[in-house]
C-alpha cells in the first residue's frame, strides 16, 4: 500500500492544469443562460480525503422541483482513476463525511426516512450512517429517538462521539412555563446538550458529558486523551456571540476545564466572538479554532498543552491576509503545521502556518486567481481542494507542488453557457482610498459599449464578493445574460483588503461604504461602461440594508431590489437574533450612542426615496426580521406613492431554501428590472 501511495503522489505532482485542459477541446458556448439553468447546478458542500490519499468523499446537492428542495447525497472519487461513484441515493441530506482509518468505510450524518416499525426510532431524524466504498444500503450506526446533532469518529476508528439535545425549563415561574408550553417565551425554555460515546464493537452508548450547557461543536484529539467542545449557556444566538467558550473534557480524570478566553474576549477588539471549527494537532497537544467577529478581523486561536496546562495565543498573520471566517476549515497536517483559508482582494487561498507558535510565519500554497472554498488532507501528500475561478464553477481538485489537477466535473452542462466577462475593477472611493469590485459584463459585450448596470451588494458586511464564476440568485451570471452588467463592490468593511479597510466601517455605517459604492458607479459611467440612465441596485441582508441606504441618498437608480434589509437600527438591536452586530458597529447601545443608531438608519430619510423598489423577505427571518421590510413597504406604498412590491415568503428564514421560492425571487427580479430598469412593458 505504501508503494501505491507514492505512485499516486508522483502522478499528482506531475499533473497540472494545462495537462488536464488538454484532454478536451474548448467548449462551444452558445446557450443563453435562463432562470431554469440555475436549478440544474450541482453544488459540492463538503470534502474529505481518505487517509490513504486514494479517494475523496464529498457531498453533492441538487435541486428537485418535485420535492421543492435541494438535498445532498454522498459521493466518492478516486484520485488516481478520476472515477466518481455515488454512494447514497435517497436524498437524505447526507453530510459530515468522515473516513475510517482503513480508508474503506465512510461514516456520515443523514436523515433517512423509514416507514416500517423496526426503524421507527430514527424515522427522518438525523443519525450516523456507514457505507463502504462499493456502496450498497447504508447502515444505521446510531438509533437515537430524537436524533443526533453532530458527531466525530475517534482517531482509532473504534468509537464515535455524538451530541444530543434536550429541552430544559428553568426560572422562577417554572410551574407556569410547564403548564402553558404552547406560549413562546423570551427565556426559561432552552436546550442543553449531552455527549455520548458509542463503542463500534458492542454498539453500547455511554453518556460522558452532561454539563447543562448547549454544545455547538466537538472534536476528539487523535490520541484519544481529550474532547474539545464549543459550548454556551443555552441555544440562543445572543449567548453564542458573547458567552460561548471552549471546554476540554479529559478522559483520564473525567473532568471538564474551560480554556482561558482572554485572547478572544477581553483582549479582542470586540467581546462578541463567534467560535467554530475545532481542530486538534496530530499529537493531541495543540487545539486551534476560529474566533470570528462582526466588523473586525477574524482570528485563529491556538491552545498548546505543556506540563503546566494550556497556553492560549492568537496565530500571527500579516494585516493584508484575512482569515476566512464563518465556517472556514482548519486542519493540522504533518508534525506541527496548521492549514487555513485566507482572503486577499477577492481571492481565497490556502495558507500554512509552519511549526505553529506565537512567532509563526505563513506560507501560501495557492496563488493566482483562485477561490478555495474547502480543503482536506489525508495522512500524506497534498490536499484535495474545492476550488472555483473566473473560468469555472466550483469542482474538486488535487493540489500538489502548487499545481492543480481537476477530479470532479459536476456541472458539464455549464460548458455551453454564455458566461459573463469577469474582471476586477478599481476606483477611488471615500477619502480617495482605493476600492475594488468584481465586474461582470454581458457575454457579447463590446469595448466602448454603454450597458445598463446593476450594483449587487454582498451581505455581511464582514465578508466579500469573490473573483470567481458564479450563478447565484443575487444577479451574477443571469443579469449579464440579459444584457445588464453587474458590479459587486467590495466596499469599506469588506474582508481581504487589510485590517484598516475592514475596521474603517466601525461607527460609520450608511456613510463611508455608501460613498465607496457611489464613486464606483461614477467610475464606470466615466469609463463609458455604464449607462447613466439605466442604473439599478440590489442586495440581500446587509446588501439589502445598503440598498435601502443608497436609494435614500441618491435618485440616480431607476430600479432597486431590497432583500431582507434593515431599515431602522434601533429596531435591529431590539428584534434580530444577534444584537452584537448592532452593538459592534454602533460602538455601544442605543442609550449610550443614540447618534450612531440614528445615522445608520434610513427610517428618517425614507421621504427622499424615488426609486421603484421590489422588497423580498422571509416570513420567519430572525436575522433581519420582516418588520423592517414592512416598514419600508408601508412608507413607499401608502405615504410616498413610490412604485413598490413586497414579497414575503412564508416559513422562510434569512435565506430562501426552497425551489419554488428561489424561482419566484428570480422571476420577480427579472420582471422588475425589465419594467423599471430596461423600460420594457407597462
């Protein structure tokens, strides 16, 4: 087997992108992209390299109109053969693939439905399943009546650990809360978690942690000595933001100790860090995780154990490299090297912190115009990466010696699509500072031609728009196919442009970033690209908020599409599920910084809006509650008599998750822009 691994590594080292592309002629792009094409796309969500490096497991999601959803199945592809094999077929939302040490079996979570009495305990609930490389019927490993929340396979493959949740009722009015459970209470009824260890020989489960806290994530050290957990007092987002911690269970003493939190709480620019992606070093003596902040640079925190206990420190990084937060993976490989994703100017690259310490230097493994969305190492050799670029949609590649070899090709139908011409553009924003954005021009665009322009604003705002091929529901690819250019600005507060560029937005919402974007439009008009009489703006979440800000500050826009946007900052603080966002950007509470909340709100300037505005929002959106959208709609429709429509999607949260609702949004967007931006129809 060792010889075979070396052979694979040799082949992967030799195979570069030019060799792969030479295998097939360039496709003929003659298909005009439509709304329906969006739903033909396959999306790869998670990847996991086999320990022996010979295979990559991945989860692939596809839309299905009949069931009104997109669910994932488990696949595996050979790194040597390039042959992909589908392992599950029942659309059970399979996820979290984890390899057994022998590289012959994959464990994963899924929601299979069974109708017979024998399988009733796990009917539709999340359980751990197991399947071999040859496929066949998945075997249920857990059969927990209410399902499991998360799991991790032990390093030796002999046991696995899983989380369960149970409702807890507390407070001085305990009797009333129990008697009237149908009432939705502000507090007092919450979820707590337990961790169970399942022996994979006897299939006996043992509860090992029941600390009356909510557990968001867990990770077992490879040597089996410690279990790390991200926990909070309860399951509410407000608790996760500022009260979560990393707890360490010691298997020898059966005691739990919390890591010192000074570096990511008291010493951090904001005390409201989101913690995620626990990762143990191979020797079990170091633990890494992300600390992600609203408005400030994300950090990688490392705890290293020595004889006197853990030392906790921030992984050093240069100011120009932004740690990709919000679920970005971390993985140790080799003796003491930590790999992570970092952002630079609309690109996402794979970085390595060599020999991790408080003076570590970083090495970048990927260069050029790539967007790495996920990565995974086996026991040896280079990683598998999920990668997109300006010329292709995301696929899995092998990476060796800085060269990529494509493994999957999950969207061959896109080879015939007329894709937009993608480039990075720059201009001088507020204060004359440089600002960039991703520009998509229609496929048949000719130099010197003026075209309608849609400003498509990313959410966050502590994220970015990326330099990659993308057909998403917020304008990219579809609008250029209809002759409309799309500018995705990485305005002040975006990641990947240095720490100062990011933090300049603190205390200056509805100000500096709005000027950045208006100057970007000016630049494209001056360059002869944008038609000044056909300008529009759209966005979702923070992009919806900024859409509202822009149309209240400028009447140049002929059409606007506001998705799940904030209107009033005080209402945002009081009604959304993560108040730390408002506190961080306004530098305090409404009663301590009322001027900041007032300045950030469009509430007091709605009378200046003249732009026809289409409004989208999920009926159950806790992040940007629909009250904001209703406020905007009422002002425009009933009092200001501005053309407007409000689309509320019942049952949807902050994102639209169903086939019919995403299609409805796309159809409404096209109809709205046809009428008000392009002047088609009546």
